[in-house]
């Protein structure tokens, strides 16, 4: 391989610091709650696998997948002086359970779930991959560490639950024989 060709391929690699995360509360109780462009310091692109059971009618056992399994989604946010990032997530949390009003009963699932978009961006800032987390809601809001000896930027973590996710490749060439066959027969 020639060095110029290698350099061209290196410049075309995805960078892990080019991403965007958007949160949309779409349940009946949080319709219109949109948290886009938050100061999201870090986020994880979730993985996917299967729960499997081992079975054997004859001979060695083999794993048989039967249910999808999704990784947790965690992200970390920087705080601005207005604490807007924390306020919006606390608002969403209050829609899950009425802790602020002394009501400790969770609401109906459809009333508080939303969507989360985790987007990989190219060098020009255009979206080249989007992971859509469906039926998402905040599960755990992390602590904020304050201290006089600490002059770092304030930030907090948040853990989210979701039912499933789907990936959207924005630059995919789906004219191929295999992908066309898969789209036609598997979806």
C-alpha cells in the first residue's frame, strides 16, 4: 500500500470526540420537553447482544439466542451557571415519579418515556450514524462534587434506561445485492 493512500484512509476515520446527544421527552406528560445541545461531556454508544441458553439434542451443546440484550446508556454533563442541564433532567425525573409532591408512585410507562439520539459526526459536523434509543427515561441522577480545594468544572452523571435501540447509517450504500435481500426479507 502506498503511503498517500494510507494517509487518505487515516483522515477518513471516525473520531470519538465528534458526537452529539439529544434527548426528547415524548410521553404524554413530557410532550415538548427537548434537551438538545446540552453540554454532554461524554456518552456511550450502547452495544447489543443476546441472552442465550445452551441446549443439545445430541452431541456438544450449542448456544441458542432467544432475547436481545442491550447495554446501559450513561452520559456525563458539564454544568453551566444556570444549572439548566440538571434542571431539565430533574424535570424529566419528576415525570417518572412524583417525588417532589410527596407522591412516591411511578406513573404509567407511556407518560414519561422518550427518545435519545446519539449521533456520530464526521469532520464537517454532519451526522453519519445515529443510534435511536426508544422508550428511554432517566433512571439515576448522579451527585455533583463541590469543594473549596476543587477548581475543576462541575459535572454530573446520568444513567438512562431504554427498551431497545436502532442504528441509522446515513452514508450507507444499500444498492448491493446482500443488503437489498436483507432489507426485503428481514424487515
